[in-house]
C-alpha cells in the first residue's frame, strides 16, 4: 500500500466512523481521557487543518495555536466538516512537490512525506479511539495497520515517539497473541 492509498483508506474509515456517531454519543468518553467524542472529532478536523496549513507554509507556532480551538471545531455538524478537511488536506498532499517540501512542525522541520505518515498514523489510532467510544468495530484494513505499525515501532523502540509528550508510553504489557491493531494502539499508549 503506498502512502496516498494509506491516506485514503485511513481517512475514509475515520469519516465513516464519525458518520456513525448517534446524537446521544457526542458526549461519550474516549480512550483519550481528556476528550469526549465531539472533542475527538474536533481534533481530527483541526489536525487536517493544521497539516494543510503546514503544507501551505504555516509556522510551528501557528500550527500549535490551531489546536486551541479543537473543542469547538466539530461545530454542529461534525461529519461533513471532517469530510471537507479530509478532501482539502488530500489535495494539498497531491500538489507537485508537497511530499518533498519542508514543513515547520513543532517537532522540527520535516519533509511533507513524514507529515503524511504522521497524519495516517493519527487517523488510524483515532479511528480506534472513536470506534471504542461509540462501541463499533474499528474496521481498519490490516495492511494499513501493519504499515503504520512498521512506521511507528522504530520510533517507539528508540523513545523518540514519546519524547515530545504527545504520545504516552504504554503502561500495560502487550498480550503475546495481540493483533496488528492491538500492537499499534499499544505503541500509542492505549
């Protein structure tokens, strides 16, 4: 699976899951203990807005400041808002030179290709979070999950994944018979 196929698969699933949220579930807690379902979907929207902004030349500080409004970002109709930003950020990643472009992320200057990988991983873990919060099957493609696991595992083993504090290190042991998805969400502190 190439990166753009992975972006499409991960985005499609997160949009589908947001579309499955029933009105009474917007205040459900999520595995991200500080967020409810509405804030999680707001985070997904702001994350796409932020990636789009970085690809268009935003600074790390501008990117960080966008997250101050994630609790309101979902608005009154979160599903369509998320879909709009999924399409916008995809278009930005397919612009000529976008994957080679240096973006000024809070972790440092990185190529657009790394930002793309981070967005895909974020979509996968938050699909699991959202599915868990609304009690549905995450329905994530196993090839997609293996791809993000392979991308994140070396960073987790080196400690770099946890150095920023954005991702919590696992606090429980991983079962020996864990699925690919269980291994990935475990890496992501779930």
